[in-house]
């Protein structure tokens, strides 16, 4: 099975069913299939060949969804990039993956002209919103014109499931972005596993407010199309009240968020949970959800299942906590997803027992091939497994496991704070901070200290209208934490720096970082 089959098979089963809702437009699966075929035929006509990389430089939109499947139908590899990406980073990505074509928006052609001059690999452009504004110096086609003139016939299949389907670039928050190579087999495997444990069906309506350039957001659309569900696509979550109103109107059954989104929801006043009676489940990934927020979300949505999950770009999803276990193990991110194995190893690579902190290792058909044109980094993360000829993923994240096999995220290796000769988990301190009334968001980092080695620093965003003091924060932490874990420094901010996907950029909170 190929990823293009997600759309093609749903179009055959449900041609007249609404597959995508975006703003005031409602597109059926049959319409989406025809649009993707037209663009695919245009890309093939422009010289895109099997295995070529095609970069999509668009915000969440109908055109972005159509472009993903069009590129796959052209037997090529899609590279989804957030439109807020800087010109320098965009030029780097184009040259790194040697993209032969780019789908972008006409309003960005001034920036694209500069980027195109720095990316000789590019041979053609497709622009949304017209081609008359400026000339980037490459053959251009207008997305709307393609939809009016090109054939809607389905292009021939040339790929097999071992071919690449996507390059998904890491955020680059800890260095140069790396392109994770996901094959059709990888994508189909993890999508199938996700819909299995979420119990998705074609009757679901799934809302996605996350960027399609972010793996967690991308898979909201992919899994929905795989089963013929309806996707309600939003540009983002900048206006929570508007999004939640749409959620109620569309009778959304599934919603995906990250901790920063749920923090915003929990700050809203006078929310009527009855208007979300159709909401069957909500999910969290990208970063661990504070236990305090889990408890408050369960009170806010008492009839909705909450799935706490963990994953990373290199395999997309690793584990999930069954809702039936959330009462007993709210701090856990659960057990491996179907058709996946995970275990914890020490610094020598030997498996460790319950309660011992070590690095999480993942084995499964969703473990990707490694990093594009980066054998050194690939060798660090993708290593030989226990069985001959296999490769497993060393996540770089520290975990522990309980006696029943449930996994608990401790920290990224790079985030562990070494204070007074002892290791401090930022997440453990953050969970305590979130239990303090008035804390909307919190991040804990280590800062250099001549005596302690590293001092624990807490950066806090108070709830709007609430005044917190340093003394209040430290007193609260002393009541609930060991001495070496109590923050030595406390800073209050109006907001925390975040990645395009909503993760908190902890590196930016350390001294000497912008």
C-alpha cells in the first residue's frame, strides 16, 4: 500500500462525502482526488520524476493538502515546510534535499526570487494566488489555472512501499535541521497503528489546528484520509474561541493538541462543555502534558477520552496511555502503540529494569530510514538491533518504566540539570510548578553556577490577571520537592519562546541564547 491510496481508496468508497472542511469551503473526497490528479499531471509535465523532492511552502490550506497527495501521485517525495520559515533556512532546505520543484504562495514571490537564485536545483514553481505579481526567474504555473486545464485522470503508479514518501525536517531547535526519511511503508504502518488504538472510523470528524509541516499535525490529515473520515482544518489556534465554536458547529469527535494549546483552553472562562458532547477523544503529544492539566481537562470534558502520547519525528509515535489507565497513571505516556516494541537501556546499551532511568529504544516498522544525506547523525540514532540485520531507534530521551511496563518520560538527555552533583529532571519540577494556582506555563532549565555547577531556573508565565511572587513560587516548590530540585532563580514572562509546532524552546531560555 502507498500513502496516495489513503485518498484514492477513500475517493472510491466515499466520492460524495466531505473529506475536508476549511474556512467556508467543504470539499468531497471525489473533488480532492480530481484536484490532486490535476496537479500531479502538471508536476509530471514540468519534469518531476520518480523520487524527486518537491517542497511545499504553504500554510494549512486546501492547496497544501492537495499538494501533498499530488506530489505522491507524481511518484515524488513531499517536503512540507512552514511558510514562516526564513529565506536562509528555506534556501538551506531546498539545497539540502535538492528539490526539483516548489509549491508556494504568490505573496511570497519576492522572497522566493532571492531563494531561487540560491537554489540551482529548482526547475519549476507552482504558485497559489496567481503568477502575475513577479517573476522569480523559473518556469511558473498557477495552481488555479492547473485546476481548470489539466486532466483529472489518475497518473500511473511507479513507486513501491520501500520508496520515500516524505522528508520531514526536525525543528532544528538544537542545531541544523535534519530531514527524516519516511518511506511509504513507514507512513502506512504508523497511520494504521494510530487509527487502531484511537478506534477511528469513517464516521469521525477530526479537527486539526496544528501545522501540516509538523508531523503530529500532518498525521491528523493522513489518518483521517486513510479511513475516510472528515478533517476540519484550521490555520492555527491563535483565536481559541473561534476554533472552539467551529468545533461545536462541526460536531468534532477528535481533537489533537500540544501542552501550550491546552494551557490556553484551560484559561478560557465560562466554557460550556455540553456544546462538545460529540467530542469522543482528545490527544496530546510533542511534549508531556502536566498532570495538573490532565486533571483539569478531565473535569472540563468529563465524557471525553484523553490520550496522553509520546512520539518523535524519527518514528512519529511510540506510545500512548489508554484512557482507562489515566486515573492510576496520569504521569505516564503509556505502552507501545500496536506493532511496536520499546525498552530502556543504560549508557552501555544494556536493558534496565523497572524504576531505572535510561534511554528509550524503539523497534518497529515505523522507524524511518535515518537522516537525509547525514550518515554521521544517522549512525548515532539508528543503530543495529538485537536481531541480525535490523535497525532500531535510540531516541535520545530519558525514560523509566514501572512494574507493569508503562513508560514515563523523564527528560531529553540534553535537558537534564546537574546540580550539586545530582541529576534533576526539569519535567518533575515543572509538574510541581503547574500545581501552583496562577501558573499558566512553566519551563525549567539549568543555568551555569560557580558553586552548584548548574542552578535550577524556572521561567513562568502567570495566568492573566494573576500576580505571582518569587517567594511564593519557591515556598511552593520547597513543600513539594527535594532541596536540590528547588529553583534558585525564578523569572516571570508574558510568554515563552516556542517552535512553529508549539513546543517551548528551552535552549532560548538559557544564558547567552536569543
